[in-house]
C-alpha cells in the first residue's frame, strides 16, 4: 500500500460507507493519483474493521504480548548479569534467545532502558602514586624560578602501546 495520509483514508472511509466502490473513489479524486490496489485495501479494511485509520486491536495486542514475552526472556537470561567478564554482545544474546538482533537492541534500549558503554583504557592511580606525583610537582615548583619558567614548555602526556587494541569501537559493555 502506498503512503496515504490519515485525512485521505478518512475520505475513502466516508465514501465507502456511502456505498462507493474503490474505482468510483479513485475517479472522484483523480489528482491524488491513488493506485487501485491501495484504495481496494483501504476499502477492505473499512469493511472488516469499520475504520481505515486504526489498527486491528487483536494484532496490536498479540504484538504487545510477544514483545512482553521477549522482554521477560531477555531479563531472565544470563546475558544481563552485572559481573565482570559476563557481558555478551547483542548478536550473542539474540542467538541464545533465538530472536532477532534488532529485537534485542530495541528491547534493551526502549523497554529495559539499557545503554551500551564503550570500554576506555585508563591508567590506574592508587594513593601511593598520587602522593608521589604531589611530591614531585612540589619539587618541580621549588626548582623553577620566574626566569627559568619562561624557558619551560609543558606538553600533554601520550601513552604509546606496543600492541594496541585493533577495534576499540567494538569493545562495549
């Protein structure tokens, strides 16, 4: 079915309720360029459901029930354990639960309110390291006087790794 606005669907519904066939409805609005199959399916929807705009409540209810089941299945699975080393990708969870990967992402984001975080390598600084840094910075300040500070140039540090991670974007939790 082509894209037809709700207003146009209501026009078709009104004409259908007045007894018009889909060919007469198309002839009534030639500038709209509606296809016969689109008008026919809207007329069929009006005949079956009584409305051209609203969805079938049985189908909506079944879809909501299925979504709720999948959400519960995902919540009860071992995929959402908050223990180190137990995280799984959406692809792994989808394979384990036998549902689509897109469904897992949608459920996690909208139903469960979960977000993925990218693992970022950081330097671990404990209390002894903080103390050493404080002492060394104080020594550096005592050593420098106002004349020599004009000759000093400070830069940021950069960590260089021999074996860097190949795809850090894929490493998320």
